[in-house]
């Protein structure tokens, strides 16, 4: 089950409070500001800063 648009609308990066977007492979949520990618495990976004990986600004699905 993909992440619902309603859930995406209320989620924010726990570090910088910016919006997050679904990654191109739909396996994570990427912050538009600090570029941290939070994993999605068993259809649940894991919004824990220590679980995130910092990636360059690419592979974000609009």
C-alpha cells in the first residue's frame, strides 16, 4: 500500500521541519531542504533522524 497523499501532506522532516517527498523508487521520503531520506518499512514511514541517510538532491518524485 503506497503512502496516501493525505499523510504526505502532513509529514515533515523531524530535523528541519521542511516538506518531504516520496522518492522515485517509493522506498523512502526525502526532505526537500536537508536531503535526508527516511525509509519506509512495511508501508510505515520511519521518521527518525538516526534512521535517515543524507543524499544529494535527486530522485524525488513530484
